C-alpha cells in the first residue's frame, strides 16, 4: 500500500466533499486552474492522502489538483454491495467527477495502480472530457503472481474475519522494508485507520478486478492512435506489475514513458517532487 510521507495538508489546500451526480466524494483540492486541472485517482486500499506530496508542486506550476477517495475508499464511503464497485461503476464515477472538475482549461486524468485500470476504463468509455491520461504504476492486465496470491488470501478472509484481524494478518505478510518500525508512528496509525474505513465489499470487488483484468493494450493503442496522449509512469522497481511489462505496454501504444528514479510502486508518495516534474512535462506535451 502507498505510505504518504506526510499527513498535513499544505497551506492553501482544503479537504471537502465534492458533489457529483453520482454522490459526493471526499477530496483534497488545491490551486487554480491557470494551466488546467489534474484529477488524481488512488489505487487499491489507497486514498487521496497518497497524493499529498504532489499537491504543492503541481498547484505551484498552475494546476488545480483534485485528489479523490473513490467510492468505498476511506472517507467517501459506499454501499455494502459488491455490484456497486464493478469497474464500469467506478469508471462512471470518474466521468461524473470530470463533469464537475473540468471546464477551466484541460483536464488531466492520473490513475495510480488500480486507479489506472479504472481511469483507462473511463477514458475508453468517453475520452472527450480528458486532455490526457497518465497511468501511474499501472500495468496492462492482471497483477503479478505474488500479488494474485495475496489477493486470493484477502478474498478468502473477508467473508469470515473482522477487518481488524485481516489487518494484522496482512501486515504479517509485508516484506521487512514495509515494517512499522520504518514508518513514522502517525503514518502507521493513519494506515490502520484508513484500512478499517474501507468498505469490505469494495475491497472484494476491486481485488477480483486486479486478479481478472484483461490486457487492454490494443484498446489503448487505438486511443493513442486517435490522438489521445497517454503517459506511462513507474518507479525503477515494482512489486505489483513488472517494470518491463509497463515499458512494453508504453512502447506498444506509442505512449510517453517515464521511470522515476528511487521509487517503487508509489512514486507519488516515494518521490513526489520528481513525479510532479514528470507529470507536468507530460501535460505540456499533451496540450502543445
């Protein structure tokens, strides 16, 4: 999971609930859309806090930045029904958000990990609202075998265990570098609180998507061939999709490709300044 380096909102940012035709979403919102707006969609078990390090550098460069808790994630909440979290439903949420976030210059969509799968589904449904799509640490199809095993364990646990017990069990499976002793206590407590706030039906539905996601490279290639700018960004290593796999996807669709030095699966949290520079460079090319 992404571990935000800090938890405090930068000066000028605000946390609020953004009303859409599909209900309200908890967001962090910062900046004026002088050069456009960036809509940031988090990954599996993630939240808007995963993008805290991007708010200041992106807004300083002239972008309004809106980071979202998706349906059933952290502070947005959602129904206790797996059908509500089908990928087409989540993509429809992104399109509803685009209708209230866009209108003041170009709208750039950024999806991290699972959020990348949802974001590309939204763009493949309707590309019109978006000036560009950035897939941030998000691969062409299902996650790697090690992550599939972890997700299957989670799916087995959700119907029979309490969320607190699952949290403890999943933490025991974390690699040594993810242990709490290298995570500041306040961040560790936030991660625990965020996990407990997720709607279990959302976790189950999106875990199944990560296990069964088809390779949509050909559809993305058709999109870029029709003039839609796509940017594939990842860290130097990644435990969810192989970096080489993401690079091959970018090459196959003719996308811009950036590797963020010193980052793993969450460049947005691990190297936010470098990631912000990469995003801004991609957006400049998209609207030139």
